[in-house]
């Protein structure tokens, strides 16, 4: 586990533990995730080039999170 994955786990636990009923949970049909996995990113080449492509300073696995911050 790392700092990035902890944030998502903490958010999920908060939603499960702090909501009083299942109906409150069902009302949460939309939310903005902190990031999405690179395997789920579908953007046009034009937008990808505009954002600035992958950051080559990341060794592995975190460049998709950086792209989501753009």
C-alpha cells in the first residue's frame, strides 16, 4: 500500500461506515475519483498531446495519476 492507494481506501471506508442507511449510499450515484487507472483512460490523441503526454520522470505505475491531475 502506498500514499495514493490509501486515499482511495480511506474514502471508501468513510462512505461505508459513516452513512446511516443503504438508501444514503444509493444516492451517491456520481462522484469524482481522485484518479483512474491508465487502462481506463480513453482520450483523443489531440487532447493527450495538449496535456503533455506521459511524464517521463515517473519510473513506473504513477504516470497515470499524474495525467489525471492535469
